[in-house]
C-alpha cells in the first residue's frame, strides 16, 4: 500500500500535537507500530534535511557578514594608523 503525503502529514501532526500512537492508529485504521514507523521515517527525513540546509544556507551569509565586518575594521584601523602616525611606524625604528 502506497501512503500519500496528506496521510503522513496528518499522522505526524497528530503525534506532534500529543496524540498517542494508539489513538492515531485507531483513527486511521492501522496499528500503532505502523504509526510509529511513519513518524520515525518522517523525523529521520526531516533531520537529514535540517543537517544539509544549515551548512548551505547559513555558512555563506555568515561568512559574508564576517568578511564585511573584517573589511570595515581594516578600513577604519588603516585610516587611523596612517592619519595619526600611530605606534606601528615607530616600532620598527626602536
């Protein structure tokens, strides 16, 4: 028997809202073990998706933000050192 996504979604949402496996099984006409298997497989699929997405979606923007902040800090630090004649030029002369 092929299970459609509406059925799986209904079973998973019922379980996430606190309905017992036995109650879900009775409502949909299957065994509690079958319901447990549906929930387990769905949760495993979600975990795989979540593990893949943060590396792809969060890595690039975080790196872009770090690069932008690093450039701003270098620009402001470079401007103050060059304009003020700070300690960096006098250190090699000691």
